[in-house]
């Protein structure tokens, strides 16, 4: 049995190593990209991996994340929305592969959150509700996920600022998130790492 | 014997989990990890060997990516299908990458806004050069839009000029749809009626549709010469499309304008809303569940306490009291279906005294009870990826019991409208919409006392209509919409055909021109049809030219039009008992619109200007003249400012309307006199002390200008030989409104701002 497995798992695992290596390179290029063009190049390499690896959620997750970053850089509202549409299409594919991954659900909420920023007055009521719902679900799926908590804090902070109310709730959530950033370790080598810097900059507001 | 192939990457590889499962091993994560650890090293070694082997047969694939016109496309993703091998195209469209693959393999190129490109290539150890030519898709972001005559407010779609929220936050409109739209070009302010008067048309020429279904009389009743408010609350709708001409063949029975309201598909969460207003109170509850939601609202309005406070021009016996109930039910059916039911029930009563122009001590009672019901059921579903089917039925009931002096009369109007429409995209460049509809309408009028002209009578009208409309995109830059509407009217026993055509061309990445032409029909007003049931529908022709520039929260728009009326009702030799349809008229004008949500932080403002030149020869006009509802110049400035520190949104609206004609029987010329200009400065403040609490304050006409809408004249010459006049004024110089709105929901940040 062991021998048999070695024959099977060997080559397949060689692919997995290749997958992990290719992904790590692409993820790094997402994290380090400075312009929309660089992000597009990173998205393209992720899309190539996704097209070959049909049961992996990570390529779609990072594609979606890269589109969110593009939307953040874009100023024109209609184009911003178009990037968010692409982010949404990608995360839906990730979700179809692994519906109960906390990271995926948190990213769905992130997309809703950016939708609010396009037109807070018109969209606030609808999309802030959807975002909070997603963050709540992501935290329920994995209470250790620091990004779900950090995004919740971000949303609470934005809402409090919009209405001019105190940001106490946001700071409580943020402290919990910062703690999780220190303790949480995923056994997936491709697990998302982003969010700590965003949380740290929000932390300044709480002091 | 199990054959394990060295992964031939041209085929989809089975995943580790799939393989383990094949051998009866439970695909558990811990097991997977154990196997991983043990065989990692071996796998790595095998991997290295493979790569080394592959290294011998590495080939270079290069080429260019262009669009059909040969322009380079940068950022396209070119790769070999089901492999990691590929690259992005450079700014000059060029690309190159190496691969270890061999044999026949599919080369794919993907880029947003373009159709996927695929071409089989043969790798035989030599480099391959591929010319990739990508065809653009018609997509929402880039495609030209048909904009002639239309203002679309829809939070779902992009690049809209007017948002649903604008209706609620426009000062002076106090959440009335018509009043908010009155700040857009193409409309004329008729202060004493409050309805939408579009491009030289009267208020009845604008038809309201809810979810595609017709609405009879979209306005609440009001005392003569006082403005009426729309029956439908803006927060019920997710989208508003207001067309001032050239609208789709789907919409009939409207001469001048179509106001198309789309009700919301779903509620975000369960909530209860309570409003305490200076003129009444309302309570609403929304319950949402996984696949649907229901909402109900009860509103009671009594202006009496308010009228006690502020002096009114009107001699009320009983000021208006209105009780209104609104209910909504929405349910998803299966994956694609959506069923919506909407009901609006309203009872209003008021009575007042009209005083004689000659002798103020002589007064006549005017008393009106109005009962109104509107029910609308609609269903929408996707048949497949390309076709959607929607259908619906609406029922309208209106009863008016009026006492006017010594006589009284009762009116009942009922209408049933049923419609089925299929929308299909036969390709991304060709969309088709076809449908049929039936409108069954009955009207009964009974006078208690026979007047000089007894209007008693009734009619039943059936209209059967069919329409079809095609959108053909030659590219993202050019679209043609051609439609035709056929209508058969049972009273006349004749069918009519109305062509509609629109073209739009994109002149730049943010600008476009469009042109629209069409003919439009509407049955004459009920009192004329009673008099002569064989009357043909009245007819209008629209020709519109539009230029629009939208870029990053700034919009500029200019539109010019020519409109012709035919078949209008006309008294033969001035005798109201003898009518024919020789009446005609025209309207032409130019309109400008500028909106800027960018230049000043936290400020959103827009400016509209409309010029109108119109004349008609109809009803009792002795010759062609400008009707009394038409004004040559209309100007609006709407300004909204959100002040974070005050937790408030401040807004003001300034409106100006040049003098309107009126007929002074003391002068020779018909409609030859003009009223003074109209102007109004309205302000509002929305204060949000807590996320779930809003205090709203608004005041119209803060300068207290005494606007005069026209003059009434006594029917007989006085002793001095002249007809006495009396100006038609605003019922009160200002309308002050205070409201407190509380929302109770799980999510504490939800409030009623979007519905205000």
C-alpha cells in the first residue's frame, strides 16, 4: 500500500509543490504591486493557475483581492464598480469550491464595504448591512480569523464616523483583531496574510 | 495495473484528493498531511527530474494581441489552456513566454471587455508566433446608452444622472417623486397643480407605470388650485426612469412622458419605522426572510392642527384628512423567479368654501370624498441564459363623490391591465423585447342635478396592444433601437401603428450623442369620451437630439426637441356640445443640465434650465395660443451639503419660472396676458443625532414671495363693464414640515434616511 501510494502521491505532490510555489510567487506580486497595471499582471498569472487547478479556491481568492485593490486605486465611480464586479465574479468561483472558508466570506464582505465608499449616502444602508452580515458569518466560521475582525472594526469605525458617534465599539473589535493577528497560524501555506497594517493604522485612531 | 502518467499538462490533472478517493482512502486532511510529509522529498526529486527532462524541449511562444482594428491590447492574459504557462501582453500588445509542453494545445487569450480568444497551436520543438485578434464584447461600462429624452435613477446601474435618494433629499420636494423630478430639465413648474408637465404637455400626458403596469391617476386628491402630491412613496422603489420623450414601444397611453418606477426586489433586514410628523403619523414594518419579504405601512395625515397655526388662503370647512395603507409582498420562486405584490389603499376627504369673485359673502360648498385602490402583481423569471419572461396584472379603482354648490356628482373609474413581455439577448449585440398587453377600462359619471351640460354617462374601453423592439449594437460605440407598437381600441374599432426609433453614438470615452423619433397616442380625457365614444386617440410626434458628457461625478447634458400634436379635441365654432379632432399644436425647446458631485467636498449640486416655445389650437381656443400651463423659461438649482461636524445634511432648492399666459376677457387677445414670474427658495435640514434617529425639517418659500399662478375672472361684466379678477395664489406662503423618524432593527445603524 505504501509503495503504491508513493507512486501515486509522488508525482501529484510534485504538482502541489509546483502549485504552492507558483501561487506564492503570484501572491507576492499582488502584495507588492503598486499600480493597476501591475495588479492586472498578477491577476493574469493567478488566472492561469486557476484555469489549470480547477478545485483550488486560493487563485480565485487572490484574484478577487487584487481586484479590490484595483478598485481602491481607481477614482472614477463607474470603473471602481466594474473592478468590484470582477472581484465579485472571482470570489463567487472561490465560494463555489469552498463555501465555508471564513477567508472567502470575509472577502465577500470587503467587496460590499468598498461598494459603500463609491456612494455612501445612497448605498450605505444596503451595503453596510450586507458587509456586516458577511463579517459576522466569517467570524462564526472561524473565530480566529483576524481579517474578519479587522474588517468588522473598519466598518464599525466608518459607520461611527459617518454618524459622528463614538468609535468605542470599533476599538474593542480592533483590539481583538490585533490579538488574533499575533496568535493565528493557518496550516495552509497559501493562507492570506494581509490586514495587519490596515488594522495598525486604524489603531492610531483609538489612542 | 494502475498506470500513473507523468502529468501531461494538456489535460486536466486529477487532484490528490480525487486520486486518494479512487483508492478508497478517505480524503481526510490529517492523512493528506502525513502522506505529504512522507513523500514530499520523493516528490520533489521526481519533480526535479521531470523539469530537467522538460528543459530539453522548452519552446518559445510569442506574438501580438490587437483588437479587430489592429490597435494593441495591453494587459491581456495569454496562456496555454490548463497549464500555468503564459504571460501578459505589454503596452505594445506584444507577448512571449516559454513552455515545456508539446503537441497540439489550445492557446487562450483573455481580457475584460473582449471575447475569449482560442486557437490551437502545434508545439514541435520550434518557436511559435501567434497573432491574437480579440473581438470586443458589448458591456455595460463601455457601451453607448440610449439617453435621448430619458433620466434614469437606478442605484444598481452605473453612470446614472439622478439617484433614487435624490428624490428624498431634494429640498422643497419633501419626498414627492413629481416635485423632485420637477427640478430636472424638460419639466415646467405648474405650482397650483403639483403634477409633471412635460415639454408643453399638460399633467395628464405623463403616465406612471409601476413594474411595467399602468397606474391611473398617480396623484392624491387636492383642493382646486392647490398642489397635489404623488400617491407613491419614493422609498418603495429601487429605480426611477423618467422620460421626457422618445420612450420605449413598451409604453403606451402617454402623449408626453413616461414615469417608470421599479419596486424593490428585496428588503435587507427586518425593521420597524415610526414617523411622527407635524401633519400626522406613520408606522411601517418590514419582515424579511431568506427568500422573500413583506412590508406594510399605515399613514394618517391630518392638516387641521397645522392649518390652525398658519394662516391659509383657503376657507376650509374640513381640511384634508387622509388614511393610507400600503402593503408589499415579495417572494423568490426557485432560483430565478420573483413574485411581487403591491397594494395601495387610500381614503381622503376635505371640504371647503369657494367665494364668489364679485361678492365675497356669497360662498359655495365644495366637498370631496376620494377612495382609491391600486393592486399590482408581477412575476419575473429567467427562462435560460438568454431569455427572461415577465408578466403582471394591475387593478385600479377610483371613486370620487363631489358636492359643488347645489349640485353633486359621482365618478367611478376602474381599470385592469395585463401584460406579458419576453426579453432576450440573441447575442451580445442583439437584444429583443416583445410583449402583448390588454387594458380594460370603465368610467361612469352620474350628475345629481342636470346642469347646462349634463355629463352623465359611461363608457367601457378595451385596448389590445402588441409591441416589439430590437437593440442592435454595431459596436460599443453605436446602437440602434427600433421598435413598433400596435394598438387596437374597441371604442373606435380601429388599430394604430406607432414606430419608435433611437440611435446613439459614442463620441468619446465619456461623451455621446443620441437622437430619437417616435409617435405616441393616448385616449382623450374621460369627459370627452363620454360625449363622443368614437373619438380617436390623441397623437404626438417627438423628435429629440441629445448630447451627454458624464465623467467622474460630473454630468453635462444638452437636449433639443421638436414635438407635434395631432387629433386634439376641439370645439366646432366654439360650441362645447359639438367637438371634433381638428385640434393641433407644437412644442420646441432646448434644455441644459449640469451636475457636479466632485468639485466641492461633501457638496452635490445640479442646475437645470429649460426653454419652451409652444402653441396649441384645441378645446375652446379661438386660435393657436400658448396654453396657461406653459412657461417659456424654467430654472432650478439644487444644492446639498453634508456637514459632518453638525451630523446634518443641509440643502436648498431655488426654482424660477417665467410668467405664464392667462386669458383676460377684458382684452382682445386670447391668452394674451402674463402672470408675474414664479420663484421659490426652499430649504431642508436632516439631523442625525443617532444612527437610528432622524430629525427632519423643511420649509418651502422661505422668502415668503407671493407667487401668483394665474387669475380667475367673474363670468359676467360688473357694473363698470369689466370682468372682475381674483389671483390664484399659493394656499399658504410657506409650508413648514417637521418630522421625527425612528427605526427599530437589529442593526442599529439602519435609519430612514434613504426613505425620507
